[in-house]
C-alpha cells in the first residue's frame, strides 16, 4: 500500500509540475523558518532549568516610582545581603553576586613563574560559598566548604584554569597566585565549566570576604543604604513553604528600616523578587555580560513561523481545490472500480505527505541561509549543526504529519466526496460551478495578502521610527567625537600628562576629561536631594566633568554659567527637567540653591542646562545633575571626520607611552547612539526577510491560481480575441478579479496594522507620527507586486494564437 501511494504521488507530480514546484517551495520556506525559530526558542527557553528547586530561587530587584515615572534597577545596596542573612527568616540561601567593577573586566596577571598578562578578562564575580549550593558545579579540586571562606581566594572554572596555567592539572593549579588589577589572590579551587545555560554563571569566583579587606569596600558601597553600584546583585532561595509575597513584604520592610522613605509620598524604591524563570527575559534587571532575550521578539518570531506555514498551507489548499476539475474523472473512475471514500482520503493524504516530506528535505538545505536571515536574534553559539539540536528531528517528526493534515485534509475530503456518476457525465464539477471551491479560494487568497500587507506596513513604520530616532535633534553634538578611558587605578599626574599630550595632537579640536558621554553607557543614579523640597524623591542621573565638557558637546545653558574646573565636586549644573521638578518654572530661580549629596555635602547650583536626550526615544528625559570634577574618560572632538584615522593613531601612541601594558579602546559617540536602536534595527532586518518571504509565498500562490485560471479559460480567451478583444482587454479581464482581492486584503490589513503599530509605538516616549502615506505606499507596493506576478502568465496567455487554442478545444 505505501508503494501505491508513492507511485500515485510521483504520477501526480509529473502531471502538475508547476503546481508541485510552487507547493514544495512554499512549504520549504515555511518549514525552514519554523525550524530555525524552533532552535532559537529552544535555546532561549533552556536557561536556568537545572538548578534544584528553581521555583524557589529569586533575584532581589528594585522598582520605583518618581513623579509618575517608573524606575527599575537590578542592582541593590551593598549591605543588603548581610542584613538579610542576619535578620530575616524563611530564606534558605542568600547569595551576593557582585560582578567585577570597572567595566566588568579585569587585568589578570599570572604571577609565576614569570608574569603573564591577560587584559579585559570578563565573567569575574565576588560571591560566597553558598553560590555553589544555588548553582551546582562539579569540583575538580578544592570544595565549596573551604575554598571560598577566606579572603583573597578565587575559584576558577576548568577553561579559565587551562588559560592561565596551561598543561597543569586542577590539583596543581590550587595554590597558584593571580593578580586582579594589583589585588593578589590565591587559587583555592577548580570547578567544571557549566554545560547548562545559565544567567547566574561566571568563570572566576573571588571570595566575598575579600571586599572587606580592600578598597573595594567603598567601591561596592558596602556601608551605604541610600545608593548602590550597578554591579551589586543579590539572589535568594526561599525556604520550603515561604511564598514570594510573604518574602517580599519582609524584604521591603528590612529595606525601609535602613532607608526610611516619606510615608506621605508614593515616590521611592521598593524591593521585589524576580523569579529565576523570568530572569533571562528581563532587560531591566539582568547582570551585565549575560544575554538578555526578548519575549515579544520571541513571540514575534514564532508568529512569523506560523504565518509562513499558514501561507504555504493556504497555497496548497488553493491549488489542490483549483485542480479538482482535472482529477474529477480520475476520482469517478476509482470509485466506479470499487474505491471507497476512506481509501481515496488516504490516497490524497499520502500524496500530501510525500510533498511535505520533499519540502522538509529541501528546507534542511535552506536552513543555513535562514540562519543568516535571523542573525540579529540568534545567539553567537547557535549554528546550523544538527548534532547540537537532537530535538530538531523530533520537531520535524511532529511537524510533517501536522502539516500533512492541515494542508491535505480539506482537499482530500472534498475530492473524495465526488459523485462518480455525475462526474463521469460532466455534471458535477466545473470551473465555475457552485462546488468549485472558488469562494474558499478567494477567502484564502485575501487572507494570504492580509498577512503580506501587514508585514509590508510594519516594515515601513518600524523603519520610519528608527530613522526618526537616529536623525532627531538630541540636544547635543554627536558627530566627530570619540571617547576612550584611562585605567582607573593610574596616578593623577599620568592622566594630566596624557591629557596635555592629547590636546596638542593636530586634528584634535577640543578635549575634555569627564564621566560618560551624553547618550553613553548610562550613569550613576541617586544620592541627590533638595532640602527645601523633601517630598521630591527623584531618580537623578549623575554626571561629572571639566569645564570643556559642555562646549565640546554643544550643550546649551539656559541660565547661569558653566562649571569651573576642580578635582572635587564644588558646584553643580542641573537640566531643565530637574529644575521644573524642584518647582522652578523660571530656570534662573534655581541659581544659588544647594543640592545635598548623600545627606552630607551641600553644593550650589551655578547653571541650568537645556534638556538633552541621555537615552533613546523609548524614554522620557530624566532629571540630571553634573558636578565639576574630572573623570577617567577622555572625550575628543575632531576637527573633521577626515582626520579620524591619523588622530586615532596618534592617540594610541600617546596612550601607550603612558600606559604600555593596557589596551587602547575607543568608540565614537554616534556609534553609541546607533546602538540605542539595535533591537529595532534587528527587527527591521527580520521584517525585511519576513516581508520578502510572505510576499514571495503569497505571490507563488497567486501565480499558481492564475496559471490554473488561464488554463481553464483557454477557449473563452480564444473566442474573445477572435471577436476583437485586445491584449490589454484580455489582461484586464484575467487580472481584474485577483487585483480586487489584493485591494480588499489591503483594506482589511490597514486597520489591523494601524492598531499594531500604535501599540508598538507606545513604547517610545518620542515617536514618529503614523503618516497616511505609509499605508498608501504599502498598498501600492503590494498591488504592484501582484500585478507583476499576474503579468507573467496573463500577458503570455493574451498573446497566444487564438486559432491554436480553439483548435485544441
């Protein structure tokens, strides 16, 4: 019986080569897209599924509200972990997880037998022995009970131990010494690298007891409750039976004990617990260096795969029902010879299964191409390697019969239901008969182009918003400016010498020593208050820099004067948003007032800056203050972009003259601005492919239908030409119905796309208007593509010799 299905399927393919090719290509595109997206989803959903009792593991995070604006922070005050361990019950494990400061990397020196330097080493954390109870590792040397209790101890993963001490066994590595930015530590253990995907992982684990014995005590703000550093993280494992809500209430109560807030104000920070299952998808709270996935993006990918499979299925149903007239007599003969309806259904489903199987094989060849298409959403270690994805074969094994039923069930039941007597008398089925399935084909064709039109409009609108964000006036200069950072622990005289050298380089128009650039890598938050208005509890962005900073970036002052150079903070500028928040409708009224830093130092306001965008168009402009102390980051404004290459070479030489063992790393400010919209640019790239594939699959189906239509109307077209119809008349008649269907699809898609675009744009505080031209352009584009697709066959048919078509009839 399977052999019979195979022979029948091959005969059907030979009889309908064009329709078979269209069906296989459409199904192949859908299956390969589904396969790649399955790999992505399987990878992103695999994080942190191996920890024991993972449902009781949480990250402590902060959520705040300030003047109606929500605020989020994954980091917490430094002393919180010790207070939780000492004062709260119901907590089984308390794990501080402090990522290595100063950009999250360290210069590591293997001290013996001769110094070997490893620059910019990532994934280094300070933690306690309890970490290895939370995230199990296999110990190759040492143990969690003894390896992490003492200060100046470090545990390495096997790969990092091999890097630092090649050729030595884990046991031999124990006792060796490493220097982390001049902090000497001893290797006390080696663990196996974690094979499972986790957001709690690292490669080097320094004992937290080290912090109290070094200057890192202040760096991590271990005595401060009203502020925190962006690398202080805390994880908890609750005791059995303790609910998340109960633990949150106790935790927030402990926080308020040491950092009381105004009971009359709704503003302020609150501690919350983020379940481990949500951590991988949390861009607000994820520790630096860990991959953050987007659930909306993942759902969008799954929707694209579903749409492409749906379009391919629609094509199959359309073309199968359209060919019903060709197979009517075959079905009549089979039934007359004793074929049952059930056997015919199995026969037609067998044909569908065979086509889906061929499409699956083709899709496996297309997969590497689509890997490139989805590059922006694919993790770096995800490749088209079937051995790494054994679940893919199971996925395909389930997908093939599912597609077979979805695509083949309706045509199989429709074709097998013909009355053999009427079919053989040509009374039952014809191209224009009531049972021809024409209405269904129209509905399905409209559905296809609704999906295609939606993607076309989405692509235009997302591109319009990104263009708006990249070309909007941000309130500061961003072109021809680069930044680089000096080592944090270098002496002040070295920095001053380098600064004077940099300013003298030809092509350098201006230089400044400061904190991050506007729109750079974020900023410090908190610790600033205004005593006359204790009710104002704002998350204030903190910057600092010398007097050249504002002039270098062309940031305007709307009141007061610029900062004067100083090594310590003696005066402050605020932006207009902060001035209004403090109650000053006239910016000049804020001059001379004093801000209090960490409840200790009062600093006068000497100027008010015009607002500028520190973040992307997603976010509203936040309150900001800037003090007059120099920083470790150098800001260089070039005379023109044409001198960039020469200036960078000179900057690198000057840097290495002062810091010969450190890497010179620079970046352009406009590149940082472009990174704001990386997610949107990835979405555009994805939409280009999704739009192209959906339009291609839809047009393949349209081409198949017009081929069928022209074939069944050959005699009609011949008669019309004999009676004087022109080629244009024939093309208009053949194309008219299909173009009306595409136009109807555009009309249906517009309100759906408008609603979706409005929802997406609501994520931006500053958004491009939804111009009518976008929807008109989308409709015109799709109509044009449909017309071109139809023209391939309709013009050919209209030009055919009518005598030949009538003679064949």
